[in-house]
């Protein structure tokens, strides 16, 4: 039995990441709690001191609580917006593109707008009358105008 007790004593602090006598630069939470348990508060139980400190912090924070909640909500909204804009949406678009599930660029409504815009440009160029019927001849005429400009050295 004494043999097991001596082995348990040797491995009791094996989980700590410091060597015997070595001090860390900054104390960790386990260091602070171990230090706190060893303090003598002149006979006052440490739980009572903890309750007192908690009450002091509560009374200090309570008047500012609505401001803290509002600041936290605004901060969360900003962080969420950054996350959505910089990470979620680009990754979602990449995945949808790879899976060929991304919505098409020209839905029927957008396609009609683009066709109308093309007809107007061809009309302004002077090769069409701005209708669907003359679109094919107008595109051919615009191509011929473009080729002539290239031959002239535009």
C-alpha cells in the first residue's frame, strides 16, 4: 500500500505543463484558483468572500447593463455582417458553382431586360429599328460596322 501511495504522490501533478520550481510568465486559471483556496480571509469562508465579490461586481455593472446589452447586440450584428459578406457568401457561391446549382445569370425577367437593352443599342447604332423582328439583321449590320472600323484601324 505504501508503494502505491508513493507512486500516486509522484504522478499527482503530472498534468501540469511546468517543471518543478518553474514559474510561468502569466498565471493561468488553475493557478489563480489554487492560490485563492490557500488564502486565509481571517477565518471567513472563501465561499462567502466569493459571494461578496460577485455582489460587488453585480452592483458595479448593473447601472450600465442596458448599454452593455446594446453594445453587444450591435457588435454581434457587425461581426455577423462581416462573417456573411467575407466568408459565408463567397464559400456558398463557390460550392453552388462547383455543384452546378447556382441560379442562372439570366432568368426570364432579366433576359427580357437584356434583350430590350440590346434592341435599343442596335437602334441607337442605326442598324435596327428597336424591335425583335429586326434583331438578327441588326446584329449582322453591327458586326459589319465593327469589321469596317477594324479595317480602317480603329
